[in-house]
């Protein structure tokens, strides 16, 4: 996989996040990439990322969802992606360790969101 495909994959993973979080992830990624060239320590990488976020987003209000809500949304997008790639319902149930009805509900919800996004474009 070359760099363009990696970036496209990361952008797809970001779709579930609020816009401010997408911006923060991009800032952090840029900061870490820059600092890794200097072979920085984990502490220095973290400090650099926080400073970069403050430089770009400082002074404003930022909404951060709770971890459980964010993880659930990311799980739903991953499940829907697996479904679209041909994974059977039984496999999805086992992989994500959730009830059959939950799999159907997630697929229905994600399909609706996908269609809604297409019509907005």
C-alpha cells in the first residue's frame, strides 16, 4: 500500500468524527511526522502534538464526545465496511461480539447515513 492509499484510508476512518476532532487528528499526525524525523521521545512527541493543537485551535470551544460514544460510532462504521466487503451476518456477529439484531440495526443506520451523505454532495 503506498502513501496515497494510506492517507485515503485514514480519511475514511475519520468520517465518523466531529469536524474538530478530524482537524485535531490531522494536526497531531503532522506534528508527529515532523518530530519523528528528529527521533523524538514519546514524551516529546506528545508535548509537540499538544502545542500544535493549541497553536491552531487555541482560544476556541471544542466538542469532544465521550469515549464510549466515539468507539461505538467507529465500530459501527467498521462493521458496515466489513458488511459491504462481503462479510456475512454470522461473521459480523462473531467478530464484533454483538447480537444479531444489533448487526441489522447498525447496517440499517449506516446505510441511511451513507445515502444521506451521497444526496448532500
